[in-house]
């Protein structure tokens, strides 16, 4: 019997897999054939409690009873930081909180609508992972390196820094280095899943590239008001190199592959959740996704390492200190005595004492922060300022060249970017930082001076 025939018999959509499994077991045992199978399934549907212990159709009977008695649990509560968060974003977060395995959630002050989970959303699940709650750009990451170059050189020797960025990385969708770069990550096990195995060569070509969307590489001035022992830096001003990018095309392929698998397995009663489809962590697909996601985390870190290595070498600077962190990832963490899968979709890990980087925009400051370990936010903070305007609306409203000239007058040289990334499309980063003072403390401030982004108008964030 096929699924169409089973549906005609009245088998619920979410029970089809169990029915097919029962048929296969019965056929293999040579106990039932054709009409007998059909008759037995009819009896199971009519009186499932009588067949709960059946050797072949017991699972079907139990799932039929579960479907008949099913009522979706009420969404869990979540706490919100920040006030400039629209209704659509809040509705998207409420839907995520309706997942049956959701245990805790929080919304950061930079939150705005994303795919599945809002960007700025934090979601803890029991033994399940949602590919789209991690994001398309798996392990999108911040990295800041402090260099031994006097800040005055940023203006006195502008072309030196401009050349270092333009030669040290590549921008745009599908961008690659002409000669593949070297890093130990390419010696890792890329056979953990079919999609990583098939995309290894592509990943190698893109190693050390910055992509598109809101990804950037920039030089600026880092200011510390007091000595920080962990960074090993005294008070003062330093030249710093900061980058934002992730796992490039391979990470997107991993998300697409496993999100599609999750959606095919989504019970019909949860079909409205769409991109929030999940994978059981004990299942083969869940384990494969976790291994692929972990590899993408290593790859994204290597991507930044190569960018900073090349750019700092070209500019002629030695790296004195650095900070880096993912903000599109899932972690196994213990909260309230339970191991949970904590998704941070555009949110920075902010456990007690943990360093991170929170950027503003091309014209606004970024901050090195140290987490306060606030349990209510699941030890999280914002990953940036957060958009207040869509890319389409930004391109319709702003002229990039006019904005570029205005920024240059203010001392920020933007080598390239798109109108969809102008500073005005973002929330005020100073407001965002004030709204999360109970989540992080500020260690240092970074003011951008020389910025490069993709100008192809594509979203890759």
C-alpha cells in the first residue's frame, strides 16, 4: 500500500510513517498480505487501544491515539530586552516559543524579523535542533585584532590600509581567492555529511573571503579607559582590525539541506511552523547536522583567521591581542540543571566573564564586551545594533554616493558598500547598549575609520 491508499483509509498524516513501517514488518514476517493488511489497518484505526501491543502495528496504534488526543501546548514565555522591536518580530518569537520542545527563550534589543527565529532571538530546546534557528550563515562571527600601529597612520597613510583590505580579502556573493589559502581546517574531517564532503573544494576556494550582505572588514581606533588584564592592554588608543563574516556558501548549503530534511519530517499538526522544523538530536539527520554545523564553526573561525593574517601582514602590523565570537550557532549548555540546545540567531554569547564583540554600523562604534552571565537571557546579548529598515526600503530611500561623501566628511572612509547598509537603516547602537547593561559590561570602544563591504546588493547575513 502507498501513502495515497493509506490516507484514503483514514490514516492521519503524522501516522503514515508508522503505518508503512508496520506493513513492511508484516510482509517480512510473511503473516499478512494485501487485503488482510488493509483490513487490519482499518481495525487499528477503529480501536487503536486494542492494538497497542501488536508486534507490527503497535506503533501505528499508539500514534493514532496520540493524534486523537493531541492538543498543542501553550507557547512558553520569553523575556524581551529593548523597546524598538516591532509586532512582526514579537509574533515570530511567539511562534518559535510554541515548539513542543521549547524550554526557555529571550529576545535581544537588536531584534528584527528573520527566517524562522527572529534575528536577535535566543531559543533553548530539549534534545532538538532547528537549522533555521541557527541561520543560513552558520557561525557568522565577529573578530577584532589589536595591532601595534599608531592610530595617526590611519589618516597619514590611508592608502596603505586601503590596499591591505582590498588585497587581503574578497567581497561579493560567490567570491573566492585566486589562489586557495592555507589553514589546518581544510585537514579536518569533511566527510561528516554528504553536503560538507561535496562542498569542501568550494569552501577551500572561499577561505579568507568576506562575502556579501552586512559582512565587512574595517580598520578603526580602539579606546580602552583602563587596563584589561585578559587582553593584556594598557589604557589608550590602538589601531584595530575588525571583521564580520561566516561560513560562506558551504554553510548556506548545510542549512538548506538539513532544513529541507526537517521540513519533510514535520508532523502535519505543526506544518504552520515551516522554517522552525526541527531535527531530533538522537536521530541520524540531527547528528549529521550537528557535526556539519560544528565543522562550519571551525571553518568560519578559520575564515577570519586567514583574513586577519593576510590583512595584518600586508599592512605591516603585529597582532597584540584579539577577541572573537560566533552569533549564529547552537550550543549544548546546562541551564537549571538540564542540558539544552541553545540557539543564538544573531545573539552574542555573554556568559559570566566571556568576552565578545558587538558592532554598530559603518559610522557608529562597536564594543568589546564582557558577559555578566544573566540567566534570564540564557547568557546572551545582542549581536549588533539591529536593522530598523528593510534592504528594499533602504535602496529606495538612500543614494549610496551621497551617504559615502557625508561619512567621509565625518572621518569615515567607506571603500565600497550598498545603500542597503547605510548607517540610517540600523538602530542606535548606544541605545542598544544601554538596554542591555544587565547583560554585558563595556571593556573598550571601537570607532571605524576605513570600511569595506560588498556593493552587490545581495543579502548574506
